[in-house]
């Protein structure tokens, strides 16, 4: 099982009981997650391949918060979503993908209450990694790529464990193999995407016994609890400089990587972190078909007030007519 927690701060009318609020939050989060599971192609793939399924959503109140008006009460609520899956499912990429839909989940709750999302936020950084090999270099096969993802996840997770940011997974997007040749490349400085191997050219690499490179483009995925003082990319900069540590981690994880003697890493593109809790307001449409119309049950308080107002108006009008007729009769 895997649990993912969505946290909210909610302002609800005083007429709502705490139990009703918790039930409504669980119901709406469940509805949104079911729609996501059917609409997102990757989530559908996880369901088919790893028997992934939403088991339940349970909401509970955390510490108290104060409302600025007597007509509303403030609640800090955690909605705990539990998922079932097969034992071989590595859940890092799944947790990251679910957390990217925090806006849609908050929208579902906001149909009932004024809602602020205060939970964990997904973030990512794209990187390039060049592995230097003493052997004839070929592209990594599927099993080797999965091993690379696992080993690099271990590395970044360990290096950033005290930063407040939890590295969930590394996802390889693309790779290319580059065979170095004395005749055609001797003495030339590396250009293009490989120019980030600072201060090195083909002559230096060949002299060091490097016959080829495998360049891998990947995304490092993580999550954090706002506010955060450091951007993910800045945190990665410190770890990227530890190229030798990265190589050792890969080799300890899988002996295959002993054919690689060095590594160079570069940050390519960062998905900026949010530095404060997100307030989701005024969202009118979305891509997964979440209904933006409240359920009939949500109209009951307003219907009751309207009917009561009409009854009072009619009663007042009847009294007025009665008094008018009595006055005319007295005259």
C-alpha cells in the first residue's frame, strides 16, 4: 500500500458539523482521484501493469485554526488517500504524478468550502549526465536504464535528505552514445550538449583512457512542504559537483556501471518551487472533467433560507391585507 496525503485549510459555515465537513472532503477527493486515474494515460498504465487502485480516502482534523468571522469556522484537514498495488511497483514516479494534480484535488474540495491547499508540492529539475567509459560504448538497454534510475535516485535522495526536499524518482527521458575517435575528433573541444564537461576536450578524454560517452537526459522528481527557502535546482547544484560520489553510488548499486570511470552532470531546466501555500480560487475549467457545479445537497441551506423568506413574506402580506380590510370595515 502507498499513502498520499493532501492537506487543506478550510473555512466552513458554522452550520456544518465537523463530521459532515470531513465526509464531504473525503467524498470530493475520492471523486477527483477516480477521474484522474481514468483520465491520465500514465496512471492508467500503472493500473494495468501494477494493479494500482484507490482503496479509500480518510479525512481527519489536525491542529485548530482561527476564523476571522463568527459566521465561519476554520479547519486544518488531512485527506489520506491509500492506494493498493502489486509488490514490484516502485511508487516514486506515481507519487510525483499524483501531487502534480494538487490544484484539481483542491478544486474538488473548494466546490463546498473556501479552501487553501497547504500540503506537499511536486517539483522537478531536468539534468544531463555524461558517463565516461573505457570500453566501446553503446546505449543502455531497458534493464540498465532502470538500474540507472534506481541508483541515481539513491544518490540524490541521500545527498538532499537534510534539505527538507524528498527526492522521489529519476526518470530517464533520452540517451545517446558517443564513440570517440582519434582520426576525426582528435584535439577538438566538445561542443553542443556535451560542452558542459568543463575544461575537457576529446584529446584529454582519450589520453585518460575514455573511449566513449553515454549522455543521459533525465528528470529528477521530488516533493517538499512549503514554504521553502531553497529552490530544487540550487539544492541540486551542490550535489552535481560531487561527480565521483555519483559514480561510486551507481557502481555500488549495479556492477554493470563499473565500466564507467567518471561522470559529468549539468542542470538543464528547473520547474520552480512554490514558496508559499497555494490558494486555489476562481478556477472555472479543467482538463479532466471535474464538475464545477455543486451537488444538489449543497443547495439545501440556500433553498431552506429562500423558502423561509417566501413564507415570511407571504405571512406579512396576509397580515397587511387583513389589517387593511379590518380598517375599511371599521370606516
